């Protein structure tokens, strides 16, 4: 009788206790964003919080990589792709209650392309000649030349729409039009969003979302096991995935990303301005050892800056295959003598683990790599912005971003005139066959010049509570889109 009573009390307590929150989610993130302004920062971590959640653009990427309507319900190309007319959704407001209209599009695009713009992807807007509000819900964008890729460019996180009245505080108090609004940011710990009651589109199932910053792989595993986080879309401890996969509480999600992981080389700095030295470094690298040792087998070898799942991909890994003897011979031809190079590593596990393997591989051919471990903000300031480095390991997660090699002020300093001309031609090419041919030429040119040592395409290794659905399997852009995420019973 006493046992039955205890069981009844326990059952009543279970019934009375609140069930697992079905309208909230906590996600783990490796890197903390330096700010929350996707229009003024290069860090992927910014978009991982705000893309499609807090900010929206005229168009957006779907989970399959297709370009979909967003703030523009439709658009049409005119004058053979030189003019685009966007038709905006009605009833859209910013989180502060102000109306979103065509004038906000004019402001956002003109701000992004202005001479003083700090937009990390300013090249997306270089082709814009003028932006005109035809009426409150219609925008005409005139380009300097036809561009069949313009709707794709408008889907980037760097092209989201912002409110002129609140843009001064966008880095720390962002206001967008998305289904979630900004609540709180505890530096070094977490960022919290909540559902925006006035959202114009389909309301999300979630009422709140917390992004917890957990950079240590062991801590990430512990947080998943303890239930402190519900999902880790870009899980930093792939060595524990088999253990999580065997646990019915979890679902392991493995897909592809746009992340070309490279050993970036400072082409402007001797001796790395010598193509023979860069080629020697490339031949000293055993990609598969890095994939196995740093990523526990997750990753696809690449030989140029292009995603293997893209239909225009060319397999160029053979040009820079692992060949230590050739590496030593090239160093002899370059006449550099013993080399000591600095290797700056950001805090991501793939970089820290991969850096140690690269260091050993380079040492085997006579190149000493001096490792400096940097925090994310320090890496962004010193390496990415300042160009003060010899080598670094980083994943470039932006979609179809081979055009970065044409930028004269980009951190690895390539911008070969012939490559710039290729990108200029690509900018105006509208034929799919022509664009495909140009992408293939671009891949081969940077592979032949050994601009960087191309390592692997970053896999999307995620883990989530088995009751969560709607998280992206693949990552066509750097995002944790929560618009379709929900708990199942």
C-alpha cells in the first residue's frame, strides 16, 4: 500500500511538473560574434545568430541552397538583367514598430555600397548604379551591367535590410524585421532572442532562443550530455559523435557546408610571395591526415576554393598532392634556405588541431612553423584586418565566394590582374554555360598559382535532441535558421 501511495504521489508530481519547454531552445556555438551587425562584420558567428532570425533581406537562402522570396514577395529582371524590380510584402514592421517600406531598401543598399561602407562583402553591391523607391512597396535597382546573379547576392547576410532610425546601435542593439527580436547579450556566455509578436510572416513555433558560447570541445560534449544545450548545429567534438549517435536521446546531423578550409598564405610577404615556396608548402601537406586527425574523418579534400557539391566544381587536388620530395626540391630551387614561418590559429577546434598536424608536416620538409594561438577577436583584428601573419588556418563559409581572390585588400593579398579580369567577366555573364566555364577557369588559376594550401571542405557535423526537428542538415550559408524549428511530442 505504501509503495502504491509513493507511486501515485510520484505520478501526480510528474503530471503537475512542467514538461520540457516546447517553445524554447538553447543552441551551442563555438565562437562568440564580435558584434551583431551582419552589414558591418565578417565573422560567420554573426550570421549564425541573426540570419533569417533577426534580420531579413529582399531574398534569402533556403536550406537546399535555393534563392527564395523574403521581404520581397517577388521580383523581375528587366533590360536583360540590368534592372531588377522588387515587390515588397505588405504589413512589414521593424521590431521597434516602424514600418518597413521601399525607402528602407534604398537606405540599406545605398549604405552598403557607400564609399565609407564597412560592409565585409561590399563587392556584392558594386554593380548597383541606382536604387529608386517607385512606391512604398516597389523598388527599382539599376545596375551598371547585366547581372543574372543579383537575387543571389541579395540573399547574403551582408545584404539584409536595416532601419535608418536604429542603425547607430545595430552592433549591440540590433533591430530587424525577422520573426525573432533581440533580448539580451551576456558577453562571453549567451545571446537571447524572443519571438516578435508583430512579425509579418509565418510565426515561428519557438518563443525564445538562447545561443550559448561553448568553445571547448569537451565542454560542448558535457553540455549536450547534461541537457544544458538542446542542439549544437556546428558541433566542435566530432570524436564523440559515435557516442552521441548511439544514445537515443540525440540525433546526429551530418551534411555539407560552403566552408573551404585553407592554410592561408600571405602572398604579399617574402618568402611567400614566391610561388615555388607556396607550392612547396602545398606539397608538404597531407590533407587526409588532417581530415582524420583534426576532423575524425569528417571532411572532403579540395584543391581549390570551391565546394565539391557545386555542379561547377573541378577536382584539382592532384595539382597539390602530398609529395614531400617535390616540396624539398622546390624549396631548394627557391633558394630560401631554412624557413621559419608564423602560423596564427583562431580558436576553432579544426584550426587548433589541424595546426599541430600542419606544423609537423612542414617540419618534415624543413619549414619550422611557430604557432600562435589567438582568440577570435584578436585573429579578426591582427590577421584578417591587419594582414599581420605568415600562415593561418580558417574556413571560409560564405557561398560561392571565390571572388575574394580578386580583392586587392583581402588578407592573403592575391588579386592577380588576370584573375580580377575573370571575376569582372563573371560579374556580367548571364549565360549559365558561360558562368560555369568562368568558375572553372577561376578554380584552375588559383590552384596553379598555389595562392593558398587548400585543405578540405568543412562538413556540417551537428547534434540535437531527438525531439527537435527543422534544423538545417546542410549549410548553404552561415546560419542557424530557427524559422521552421519545433519540438515534437
